[in-house]
């Protein structure tokens, strides 16, 4: 969620465009860095009210490569490139450039966000008496047997500790 509403950003942009205040005066008045005001004005000039709205999106690898290619070929700044491609955070472009240099082009693939799904594959239940059913039952009995052996060992070690403490 954006700290400032579209209406508040628009008012700040209008104050600058009307000549009432400078970037730094507006920034000081509303409590942000003047560079944010510069960004708002640039996005408003290029995209209107839509440029001031908060945007959350993922970009494809091809789009990121196009943006980086444009920036290299034109020599545009981060802000100019972000405004041209309507990317909300110019810092994202510098992150893409760093990732490209350090990890290569494949690292620019968008990653899925959030937790992985917990879908379990349903296994077909084997027919009673089939080889698969018997093997599954053997495996189950082996696990049960191992569990009971460990439980028995824990109980015996606990009894030994109690016996040692009683002798003193």
C-alpha cells in the first residue's frame, strides 16, 4: 500500500506544475524526499493520473531485457527509463541490471511469489492381495516395528536412569 494516495500525489504534482513550490519545498511540506516528487511529476507528465497510481506487477524476462537494452542504447537514466516503460520503481531496473551482470540472463525469469502449493498426488490404492498391496503392507509393518523398538529402548533407558537415582 502506498503511503500517499493518488489524490495527495496529484496535489503535490499540481503544486509543482503551477509554480507554487519547488520539489524540495513540496517534499519538506509533506515529509518525503524531493526525489519522490520529481518521480511523481515525471510519471504524471508521461502517463497522467495512471502514472500516479500504485502498481504491483511482474515483468517477463523479455520485457526486462528490452528495458535494459533501451537504457544501454539510449543512455537514459533510471528515472527516464522507468517513466518510458511505466515501471513504478526505478530501483527495480538497477536490480535487473545487477542480476544480469552477476547471474546471467536466465536469472531474470519472474519468480512465483508466495508459498508453494501443498497439492498431494493421489496414489492409486492397490488391489487387495496384489503384489503392490502386499509390499505396501510389509513396508507399513516394518515402520511400525522400528517405531516400537525405539519406544521400547527409550522406556528402558528412562527406567535405568530412575534406578540409578534411587540407589544414591
